[in-house]
């Protein structure tokens, strides 16, 4: 089988029987335009024009060619029968020395842009072939074979022998790649730019606008950069897709741009992107990890780039040229002020065709009264209401005009930076039903007006962003309060009675925190104000649930919801119903299908349908992922011993679909993985396994559009000492406490036995002669609302783990 995987492959000759990869679909040259996704498309044409190869940098080239649709007459005058191709890098070099006029070629992995010059017989759009996924397959009339070229600086014409009948394997491709010459880019100082040249540059961003719709079909990013020369240069970047634009989050970020053209605009030097343009950005903060941010699937980054970024960071940190960031928190906002807000999106809703409401928070409380914005029932994306405490921290942001398109793509849970947001007092400026509240005329509403002045816009921040990490720390305490308030409902109202307390001399736990605190009694803990940390020495009087398997829960990190494990009988019923669905089903285009016969035991149908990723099959990794249709739960468990990942599927409307998310969405050995119904958008898709040695469960879940639930342990303990008793929760640090993971406890009998034995030793069953040991614990307290809306204080065990500490005497 010919390997058309995504690895960078050197120039090779394939046999006469070779075909264009099955996942590619032919499209006509006349159909090419901007907008559609051409990832899995190819075009076929005859080379009617080929320019000379133009060198740019070391091992970097550009070449222009024109191809004509093979199905059209050679002398056709149809304006869309031919199209211009721009080839970059090693692909351009190989094309130049190998392809001749009249050759028939197939091109794939291209991007489409508006042609700068439209001639009579040329297409209004042009193709750019750049990067590791750009390919040209040449149908040579002499040998009637197919030649595939990817980035291959070491390829030789002597390699193109028609008698070669072998395929370059993954190992030989990797070896050839290692032997290729290291790419070396040169970068220009900003005070040395010459009009008309194409250059590579580094710079510190001193101003930027979020991408906005240009007068044509592209989006435009406008920014200004500087470097050690203190020269400030404006840049305009035009790209068709928003996700292709540089990932800039704040002034002071560092950007690297390849292949930008130096031009003059309004008597000033400026830069504009050209064919082959690429950009990589970095956090400009000294001491932060140097992590490239880019949407490109391949880019160059080495130790020289690392050093360049660190040099620019050090230099910019000592300059006064960067404006003071105007980012603020809700707790410090002032009426009528413009500011940048880093926040988390909780929910959103349309107000009208030109306005969207975003409900956000940053973990702090605005000191000014906030406007309540009403929306129509049933239109909210995300929760329509929140706890009383969280409602007091939520700000209503009204997004207008050109920003509505970006807002429509946001998802609840996203971390955002909203630029040039205005705090505006008065509801008379709010559209829709919110205008009918005269009592709130002086309340603050937050407006993101239309336009891009002062960089106005919205940006989704990645989880790794330092501002997001800080925001998570700020709001974590509030999330804990809400989560544990829900858990208190699960466990019920804690009892307050206490029996006679047995004494022991054992101390078998230790605290892992850095709090320098003396131990206090439980009565002192209960008299203290919420929001404090305490060290105590206690015993466990009782715990719930008594059936410890019930302490296993499923938790969604995205929407912070917790649920019990599905009932096993219910899961059996779901698999049984799916196994009896024998309707016809067409396999996805990326899948290879087959059948297997199992013995009559375990119970279930004997003929099962199997589906495999064609890419994994071509790499000899068919044991890493299998989609299984028509199997009972027992049969899935049997086959899971032989396959790394098994995804149960069923036939719905003639198409493969996942089972209801009450059933496990994935089996990995003895482990079952469940998905969140609220946060998932399930569909059967092939995971991207490019460069992956082993397919992980997370990779499969992401391809399926499933937000995996995490196993957690949840117990309520009644603690006691000589001063009284106190009910506490053991949840967030339960794995630390037991020295076992919740996921292991869900699938391993050994882990389950360990938890049971631990609890029996810490709280011996009634009638046992064993004595309760003393435990050193760290407790955190916080306030939440009970069912009646009244405040109550909740306590949780944290930073405490079982140890082999030596016994200490009983406290006095």
C-alpha cells in the first residue's frame, strides 16, 4: 500500500499502479474560489507556462507556473480554463528542474487567494503551494507514473528512474529528512529596510488592531512594530481566514514575520504580507516560556530564534516606548472609562441583529451597581441563571456591529480579552427590552462599540496564557464555593451531634502546604470567619457514603457539573439496543471496514462490523483505534484487551454515530471514558494522528467532539477532637489524601481495596476493637448559600496526605 501520510517525504517514484490518495477529491479549475476548504481537494491540469526559479534566501525559492484544465481544448479562450500557481521552497526547486511544459500535474494542499493580475485567459484566483502539505503529482507521459514531491531539498534528478518500484517508508523518509540541510533565515533590522525588497523581520508590537473585514474578501490585521533600532514600522496583513492571522494578545508581544514586502505608504515605510507569508508570535514578558503561537502546521524555530526573542524581551522591558497597558479588573473600573478586560465568558445571547450580550466575570466585584439586561426566553447560549453569589460578580457586556460576528463564534467557558471596552452609566443606551427600567438609569453597562479604533475588539486567550492562569487563580475560590455548595446538596445537611471520642496515639497523615500555622481545635475553627486556612489534629468519627463505590463521581472541568456514574443496567441496555440495530450503514470516506466473528460467549451478535482509520492502517497502527458497531457491552470488554482504543458506534439514518453519552464513549483497556452531554458536540470523525506515535484517549475525544468527564472522589467526613465535631468535604485533594487516582479506583480492584482499607483503618467499623488514629489536617473554609438562600460555611480538607509519621502523644 502506498503511504500518502502527512510526513515530510523526499522525492520518490511510485509504481504504475499508484493512484492519487483516496481522501482527495478532484475539483475543476473553474470552480476554484476563496471561501471553501480545499484541504481534501485536488486539481489536474497541463503546464502551459513556467517561469524561471527565483531564489529568496538560503534554501528558499519561489516559482510561478500556469496550468490549463486537461479537459479543455489547448487553444481555449475560456477565462477560467487556466490558473496561476505560486510554488514556494523546495517544492518550487523540484518543480523547476523536473516538470516540463506539456506535463500533466495534479496539485493538492494549496490555498487560494485573489490574483493580483487577471489576464484574459487566466483565472481570477491563484493557488499558493507552500508548507509540508502542499503536493504536486506529475503524470509523466514517458513513464506513465506518478511522482510526488514534498519539501525535498536533497532530491536528485537521478532519483526519477521509471524502473524504481518501491515506496519511501516512514523510516526512510525520516532519515532523509534528518539529512537535509538545515534551513537558515536572515532577519533585517527595521532601520535597514529598502522599498521593494522582501524581508524577514522580528519586532516588538507597540500597537495592533484585531482583524477586521477589508474592502475586499480578506480580513486585515493592522499593527506597528519596533526593535533595537527604535524605528517604528507599520504592518498590514491581509488573509482570508481569521484563524490564519497573527495571534496577538497585548502590546509588548513579539512577532516574527517571514516574506513581507517593504513598501512606501504616505511617505512612510510599511510592510505588507506577500505569497508565502508566515507569522509566529510570542509573549513579550521577561521570564515567561518562549512558546511560539501560530496556526501553521509547520514552522521553523531553533536556538537562534529563542535567543532573538529573549534579546527583544530584555530590550523592550527597559524601554519607555511601550504604552502603559490599560487592562483592569471589574473591581477597579470607573464610570465612562475605556479599558481592556480579561475575563471568562459564562453565557451569551442575541439582543438584535446588531448587538450580542456577553455575560462575563473575572472573579472580582464591581463597586458600582450594574445594569440588568433582559433577553428573550430560550435564546441564551449557556446557563440562563447563576447562584446569587456569582450573579453579583457578573458583568453584562453589549457587543455591537462588526464585533457581532466574532461574538457569535465564542463559546461559554472561553477566556477572553476585550479591548477598548467602555463602562457607560445609564440604560438609555442599551437596546431591546432592557430600556424599560428607569430605576437603573445610573447603573453601569459595558459597551464594545463598532469599529476598530484604538484596537477595539475581542480575542480568545489560550489556556496557557499567563493572564488566563492568573484569572483562574482569582476565580478558583468562587468556583470551589459553588461546586461544594452543590456537593452539600448531594451529601445532605451535616449532622452536629458527637459521641464519646476514643483516643489513640497514632498520627498517620501530614500536611503538604506551606502554611506556617499552629494547630487549633475544631471549636476555634467554627468560631473563625470564612475564607481562612486552619491546621487541626483530629479523628474521623464517621463518613459518607458508607458504600465507598458511591464516592466515585464524574466531573466536567468545562462546565463544573458533577454527576453519579451511570447505572450499569442502564449502560447494558444502551449497548443491547445498539447491537440490535442491523440497518445498512455506509462507512466514512476515511475508514476501512470489515467484520469479525466472535464465539457465542460473551453474549451478543456473532458478526460485528469494524471500522479503522486508513491513515493508521497505512502506518501499521491498526491496533491503536477501532470503531466497533453492533457489539454488546461484554463483547466490547472482550475486544478491549486487544485494541488500545475502542469507540462503540451505531447506525443512525445510514450513518455511523456515537451511542448516547450516558454510555462510555471510549474504552481503553479496562478504563471507560464518559462525555459531558452539555459541553459535547459528538460526531464520528477520524482523529488527526500526524506525527503521533500512540493515539491517546484525549486525541480521540477531541476528534469526536466530546468533552471528557473526569473521575473524582467525593466523601463527607465527620471530624472530632476534644472540643467538638465538624463536618468537612474531601474532594479536590482526595487523590492526594489516598495516594491513588480516581481513574484507577474506577477500573482497578486493587485501588478500590486500598481506599476501603484506608477508611476502615481511619474509622473502624462499630464494634471493632481498633482505635481511631489521630490525623494532622489542613482545612479551608468558605461561605456559600443553602437551599433557603441563607449563608452557611463549608469546610474542605486540602493539602493532606497519608504518611508513615511516627506516633505522637495525645493532645492535652
